[in-house]
C-alpha cells in the first residue's frame, strides 16, 4: 500500500458521494459504491483552540475508499481519499494496489 498526500479533483453526487476523480491528469470513474468513515486528526497541531460547537470538520477528517478505473477495461484501483470539509479540498492519501502493480 502506498501512503502519501496529493491534491486531486473530485466530482460528487448531489448527496456528496464521489463519482469521478482527476489524478495526475487522468480521469477515473468510481466503479463501485464507495465506503465512508471519519478519522481523528491532530487538530491541536494546526489550531490554537477548538471553539465550542465546532467539532465536525475540526476534529475528524472525512475519508472515502473508492474503487475506480480510467476506462471500462482498465483494472480497478482501490484508493483512499480525504475530504477537508471546511476548505472543500480533496487529497489522495492511500493507494492500496500500488505494491501489487509494481511487482
């Protein structure tokens, strides 16, 4: 598994579910229902204090695991992408099949 952080573009459904992403100049279409969860981030390293009632987006990061491909014949890639709720920015944070492809 490759772990890093790289900015990507994501197109979402009206409900906020990723549909397509653009990474390294290539467009990938999400081919299966993505899975979403939240992870704690070290907010105290970036913020001087947490204001009362400002927990969502400050304490947790929204993570999506997607299976996507460039064309209908391309192999599926399993990717974890992070969404910063406050800024709206997306980042690619893990590629689960990176080692398999390089072998």
